C-alpha cells in the first residue's frame, strides 16, 4: 500500500479519474475495480473510519487521564474542583 500526495488540477494523467473516484467514495458508493489490500482489511476490519476515529480518541483521552492523574498537579486541581 502506497500513499502519495500529488498537486491537484495540474493536468496530471489520471487526475480526472481520481476526482471521479473520490466523489464516489465521498458519497459512500463503491468506486473503481481496485480491491482493498488484504493487509489493510485485517487492520481495519469491518469498522468505519468514523468508528476508528472515535475509538482512537477514546484511547488518547483515557491515556491522558491516567497520565495526568499521576501528576503532582492533579491532586491540587482536584481539591479546587
């Protein structure tokens, strides 16, 4: 799997096709004939991008709360709360 940035609207070959496929994806439609790589399927599973973002945000918040609760400042701030 390779991801590259390319400048948009520069007359690059395939840019129009990429625009069409991006629009299909944004509308939730299956686009193109390219299959999702098996490795990516295993990593993501059946979860949507939104669900993955939410889960990651929850993990980051939990990690931060655990880390902060061990901080010397936590007790002082908790007393003022």
